C-alpha cells in the first residue's frame, strides 16, 4: 500500500496509464525517425536512475539541514524551521518524481512487451520465432525483478519522509531553543532512515544498470 505522502504521484501515474491507449500515434511518429520502443524504454530507465539520484541528494541534504536546525541560533528558530520544512518538501517532491518515472517506465515496458509478443506470429522460421520468444520471456522476467527493486526503493523512502515530517510538525508548533535542541536527541532515527533509503536507492540504480545492459546487448 502506498503512503499518503506519495499519493499525488499515484494520481499522476494513473493518468499516464489512462493515456496509454492514446500513445499509438506517438510511437508511430517516433518510429518514423528511427526511435523504437526499446530505445524509449532505455531512456525511461535512465530517467528513473536520474530521479533516484536526485532523491538521494535531497534526503542526504535534509540530514545536513536537520543537524543545523538542532544547533540553530536561539534568535533564529523560525528561520531554522523554514529551512527544515523546505528540506522536507524537497525530499518529498523528489520521492514523487521517482514514483512518477517508475510509472512511466512501467507503461513503456508493457507496450514494448505487448508489441514484441504480438509480432512473434509474423515469423516464418520456427527456430527464430522460438529464440525471440525465449528472449522476450527472459527480458520480461528481468524487468519484473527490476520493477520489484524499484518499488522497494520507493517504500524505503517513506520512513525517512515520515520521520522528517514529524520533526517539521514538532518544530512548527514548538519554536523554542529547547525544542530545537530536543531534535538533536532524535537525530539518529533520521540518519538511520536516510541511510536505509539510500542503500535501497543504490541497489535500484545497480539493478537498472543490469537491465540496461540487457537491453543494449540482446537482439
């Protein structure tokens, strides 16, 4: 079940799926200039990698801001709160970007696999047809594995987002030097959540690289 923190991304992804039935002219236009669905899929995988890296930077940056907030000048607690709130919103936005890019990737992959499968019947040589069918199944299986790892990276971001949001809300209603200092004792929780999210992000990027190699080297 997806977190309500990422609900806007779910709505965007749903709109992308609903629009998929209108993508045939788009694909046809791309193919006239030599861009196949496989090429487009490679681009979408690279988009996911980019958004994963941006999410990692945002979360790591939020930890830095959090540390600065806990050591804030007592005369500028309001400013410290605003910076922490901004760091949270940026992290949340980057997590949304990841989920949106995964949804777009899933749509393009599904379209490519459907086309590949439908064209198997066009082969006259049964041996070549069987070889292509086997390659399709291997690629589908590898994409399913990638999809699972990408989903786990999104899930791993949620605890960090919850932890950040809780601290932002706490400071919003308790803008005192004592409240800012109290955040220091809670810092290990955020650090651990971000470390876990970052590890899953790195794992997702590595899985993406393996899938890209598959796409670039298979027939």
